[in-house]
C-alpha cells in the first residue's frame, strides 16, 4: 500500500476530474436504485388496480431515471478517462525524468527492457486500475450498502439470505486474491524477458542476418513468448475463478429467495411486485460484490506494478551535485591521486588500482593497453560518469566531486567507444554539442573531424536524415560525426575512447593534425593502434587496471618491453621512429 500511496501522488493535477467521476458514479447508482422501487409499485398498485395512468406516470419516471443514469454514466466516462490517462502521462513523465538523473551505476541495476516495461506495461496497468476500477470502486460499495438497506426495508426475513451468502462469496474471493497476488509480479517479469529478447534481436538484426541465425533467434523468442503465455494463462485462469464463484453464490441466493419468497406469497405475507423488486436488489447486491472482487483483482495487479514503478522512482541517483557546487572549470589540468575503483561495493577485485597520474593542460596523452585493462574506466572517472571508490580525481585543480555535474560534463567532451547517433538530421545530431551553432560553425567542426568529406557528397548535406541510430552511415562516418559533435562543445578536456577504430589510417592522421590546433584543450586518446598515440606528449600503458608505464614514444620504445612488443607487432617494416623503412 505504501507504493500505491506514492504513485497516487502523481494524480495531483487530475484530482478534480477524479472527484467528479466518483460523484457522478454515486448519482448514477442512486438513479438505478430507484428504478426497482417504481417497478414494484407498478406491479403491486398499477397492475392490480388496472390504473393505466399510474403505470404510465411510473413508466415515464423510470425512463427519466434511466436517461439521467445514462447521462451521468457518459459524463463519468469522460472524467474518468481524463483522470486515468492524465495520471498515466504524469507517471511516465516522472519515471523518464528520474531515469535521466541516473548515473551509470544506477543504470547498471536495471535492464533496459525492464525499464521499458515499467514505463509502458506497468503504467498501463495503473491507468486501467483507475479507468476500469474507479467505477466499481465507488459503485460497488454504494450499491451494496443501499441494496442491503432497501432489501431489509422491503422484507427483513428474505434479507437474511444475503447475510449468509455474502460471507461465503467473500471467503472464496479472498482465497482467489491471495493465490493470484504473487503471480502478477511473475507476469511482469515474464514481460521483461520478452522485451529483452525483442530489443536485442532488433538491435542486432544485421548480425543475425549475417550469421544466418534467424531460426535460433526465433526459437529464443518462442521460448520467452511461450513462458509469457503460460504465465498469463495461469495467472488469469486463477483470477477468473471469481466469475464462477460469483455465479454459484448469486444463483444459489436467487433460488433460496424465490423458494422462501414463494412461501411468503402463498401465505399472503408478500406481494409478487415486492418479490420482483427484492430480487432486483439482490442482483444489485451480488453485482456490487462482483464489482468489489474485480477491484480487488485490479488492486492486486496494481500493487505489483506500483512496486516496480516505485523501484524506479525511489532509486537515488548515486552521483549528485554538492551544495555550493563549483560552476566553472579553470583549465584541463587532470590529476589522479591514488585512485582505485570497482563497479560494485561487494566486488572482490578493483577495476583500477592505485592510479597516480598528472596530465597538464593542453597536453595530448595516449592510453593503450590490452582488452580489459580498464582504459575506458579510467577516462569515465574524469567527467564523473562514475565516482572513484578510493582516492581523488582532480580537474582544473579541484576534486570532480566539488563541481556542479552539468558544469563538469560541459567542460569534458567524451567520444564514447560505442557511437550513438539519434533519429533526425545531421544538423540535429551535431547541435547536441552546440544548440545554437550556425551552419558555418557546424561545417567547421565537420571539417576538423573529416566528416565534410562524405557530407559534401550527400544531396541534402546537413539536412540529411540519418534514420534511427544513424543506420544510413558506415561505422567510420558515425565516428567522425560523433567527433564533430563533441568538438562543437569546445571542451577543456577532450577524450577519444577508441573513437577512430573504424577510420582508415590516412583519415585518422588528418584528424590528429586538425586537433593540434586546439592548443589549450587537453586531449586524451584511447587507442589500440600505436600510430594513434605515437605523437602524444606522453603515453600511459595500463595493465590489469594498473599504470604499467608512462613516457613518450621514444622513452617507452627504449625502456619498456610491453610497449616495444606492441610496437613491433603492429609496425613491422617500419623504423623505430615510426617512419617507413626503405
């Protein structure tokens, strides 16, 4: 219930619509409850006395009540839809905004497919709980209360049947709800698995085609799809047991009422019209109990979804700006002071161990090392995508934890290892780096990144539509656009995380030459190719998360066995200074 209370707070702007919907349900119920009384009068007064005028008057009154019930029902539907879908929109917006505040560490705790399910399916469940549950939630108890009162008013003896049947139905429904409750959580997890397979399959569809793994992917999807089907069948099979339980009790109650009512009519203690009206109220009481049972089932499913949504909303971003945060980064000076880092607190080993480095403003620094040597981890600590577990990282002479996050990340431009482009035009993507940049500025950045070479051949130029994720571009073209986008930020620290791996060596050399004009910008280049870092002011060699060696190309070539081995394996036929041997 705590989760439901938290989620309910997001209905705020739509409280008025929800209140009006509940009020209209009460009015509609009142009109419907009056109709059986009028019907009883027609049968007991109008028909025996052959009073046509009386019957017509009562008939018109019943028609008016039915029409007013229809109008109030229509208005209820309008306000309930406004409250439900407005609430759903608020909830999705709140989730999305909160996820945007997550650090990488927070995102590591949720699978992408699970976040998608929580923002779509789980929110839809909450919407349906209001849109489909508000009416029976209000109507059920009011119909039950008034139905029981009118039943006792019409005939207290027959009304005792309700006192026997109602608890029986209540016990059956309680058992059903208790059994179904945990199954809804498993149902949503099964939906997560389906979304995960779909997302992975569509993202990697080209690899699937290339390796002819269509059948394998189909089998994998069939497995999770079958699991979802079986979980859904089992869950809703149990949930739907309330219908036969309701019918069993309802028809049992009607049989008892007609039996005892018939005895009362024979003995002259009751009229036919009153028995007919009484049966109508009994049906309304039973229907109200059915509504209440449906509300319990909706509430049970809502609790599972509310808990999953609350997990997203209650996740505290692990990285936040401090109070009185610094709003300016002085320069690109970078210092690592005995830095160690591990991704999880309970991890046995550190990804980085006792790193001590000093990178001066304006320097070009190369970082090389084997796969898994924590090169990417090292540079992700600079813009505070993660926080160091031990030690300090300083940028511009200040601990990165003292900066406003937005200020720090604006001052540090990073081209990630995985190229990310968004749906839209080239211009739209480039302006992520500088929202107000004019075309001349955009072309200048593209020229530095050597992206103008292929953009100039495109008929639409900067207005070329990239498709989803830049699907229309090659890997190298994507990398060059990502570099141009980062250059537009004009950062004090520029990080290339193996971001020229898909670019040919000639184009890479042109990019390196263009970057030399950024004299005040500190440049950190992570690379697999020695040629990418040979001209750097210093080269850092990482091995198993530790700094193995630091020096220039010549120093490392002369003194470090690992660097010499990497160099000779990649540069066969070249002289030791990097020039081509004759």
